[in-house]
């Protein structure tokens, strides 16, 4: 007589369902935008029963906030680790800043959904963009501004105001991976290739902070 395996606890099943829904929601919100995103399509993509979004999140607004928090929590952990490593690099400030730019590129390659989300929401500029800036973007902006101030004090900052630097750095680090399909068709570039990611990271780092070694 075969042994009867214990049933998976209800709480674990519920958490697994939430994870599937959040991942599917991010895929949908970042590809078609909030307004066009269908809860039915999200549930189908997640492979769960109809009505479970309402059960777990009540409304589409709550689902969007939960999905964005889920995405940024994972992305933020990677970015903070890169910042700590950049601060620990035993080298001059220019080398640390180049390291940080390379880390930003690798972050963008690993999390292209972040920039896709920002582009989608930046088109409309409504309550969701306000929420994103307040909870996630402004802290990143402030940390990047502090790094730029260090570079300016050391005389190695690019000759531009910080807002220009910020959007050049963000756009330069993310666009190749946000537009991966175009890059493949236009230039034959595989944006998931580690060699491509490393080359792009080196190129942007040296463009913004020339000279020296990594």
C-alpha cells in the first residue's frame, strides 16, 4: 500500500498562487499597459482559476500596486547589492563610478520590465506615476544624485546638469534590453547574451566616466 503524501498547506498554495498572479500581472502591465490589461488574461497567463485576482487582491488597482511592489522589491535588492559592492571597490572614485554604471546596465538587463513599466506609465502621468515616483523612483534618483555630486566634487563628472546625466544613464543602460526585439532584428544583437551585456556595460561606463581601468 503506497504511502499517502501530506497535502500542501493551504497557506503555501495561496502564496504560490499569488506569486503566479503577480508575475503574470507584471508581464501584462509592462507589455500592454494598465488600461488594456485584462484580469482574465492575467489569470489565464498565470494558469489559475478565474476569479482568483478578486479573491487575493480585490481590485485591479490593488493588484497593480502589489505587482509593482513585487517587481521593485526584487530589483531593488539587486541594485542595493551593486551599490554596496561599488562602495567597497578598492579603487579611486572614477573606477567606483564606472563600476556602478556597469552594475546599472546589468540590473537593466536582468530586469527589463522595470523600464518597460516606467515607459508605459510615463505616457499617462496619472496616479500610478505619482505612486511610482513617491515609493520607488525618487529614492533611486536621490542616491544617484549623491554619487553625481561626489563625481562633480572630484572634478570627474560629465559636463552636464544632473537631470540630463540621470536620464542619459537610465536610458543608456536600459534601452537595449527594453528594445531587445528591435536590437535583434536591426543589429543582430542578442540582448540576453552575457558578452553583449558586458560590452554594453563597459561602453556606457567609459562614455560617462572616461579613463582609468575598471
